[in-house]
């Protein structure tokens, strides 16, 4: 399918690896000009080289912390116009809410709610003026099915979800859509770190635990960043203009509910 977004400009956050890189790669394959940002300069530049090797749109890399005002300003300055915005940030650590203080909550809110809202605020009005815009927020399956130990993520990402639910109903009539992608278990460094921690805590072999967790998913495997990126690219396409204000769960069928 020709997605009709060749030549558009996209800003993809936390794009040096994992799901962010999957989204940036899928967009670059469609001929989109992509600005990628992440904190680690070396890994980010390596990703930029990979994207440039695809030989399609222009690729720009901006190292910085997207949760800060300076990091957002630098990323936005590198993007001539934001036709496509992919909000993404690593999730806060797990734990017991009794151990979290106000600063822990504020860090979670800054990364997973307020920073995406600030980027939406910067990009939205120009999108509306041009009559085209696609905003995709990468949140978590925990928004749909909260995980007790991920209270910081549950709270911050659910706050962003509620905000988007109201805003998206005001933008669709001018061909600007805002949707959320909710990943389940994907084969990323973050999942590997989580599995390694669980293996250490349980005294089990990492390979054994990894295989068991994969078998527990109805798909009998973990998702890949490439297939996640493909869904993101479709949400950014011309064809997805009637898909707006939705929370799309990508979890291999793990969520047991009907809705």
C-alpha cells in the first residue's frame, strides 16, 4: 500500500532503539524525512546511519532529553515542519507506591504525560493550518490493563490518554489525527532488562524465563519493533485519516477482554 506520506517531515522521540527506532525506520522506508532524538548520542548516530542507508528521505539526529524544555526545543528546531509526531519515552521504574515521593511522580509525569503534551502543543496549530497532521503517542498496554508494580507508568500514561481523548475530537475535522499505540511485550532492550531482573530475583535461567514468557502470549512470541513500526506508519498515512482518538493495543492478543 502506498501510504501517501513521502516527503513529509516526522519527529520521532526516543528513536535510537526499540519501538522508537522501529517507527522511525518504517517512516523512513516510506520516504518521510525523519528527525530522530534520544539521549545517547552514539547510539542515536548509529541509528541515523542505518536510516540513511535506506536511501529515502532526509535523516537528522538530535541528541537530547525530550523531557526537558531544551531537549524539545532542539528537536523541534531541527524539523522544518512537523507533519508527523511520534511521542515516545522510556517508562518509569516499577515499585511500590509507598516508596515513591513527590519527585518520583513528577519525573514520571514529565516524561510520560507533560513532555508529549508540550510537543503536541508546539506541533498542533501548524498542522491544523496546513490541513494535515498525524500524532501517535506510544503509551503502554498497562493503560488498558494496569500492572500493579507499574503505578507511576499507569498514572502518567493514563493522564496522557485522557487528555488525548478530549483533544482528538477537536482536530479530526481538519485532517489532524491523534492516536495512542499501546505495546504489550516486544523484543526490546527494556523487555530484556525486565526479564533479566526477574531471572535474578527468582534464581531461574534467563533463557528459560524468556521462553516461558513468550509461550504465555497467545501469539507464542514477543512482538518485533519492525511490526510495531509498520502499524505506526499506517496510522500516519493518508488512508488513516478517519482513525482518530483511539487506543490501539498491540499485544499479540494477551488482553483477555472483549473491549
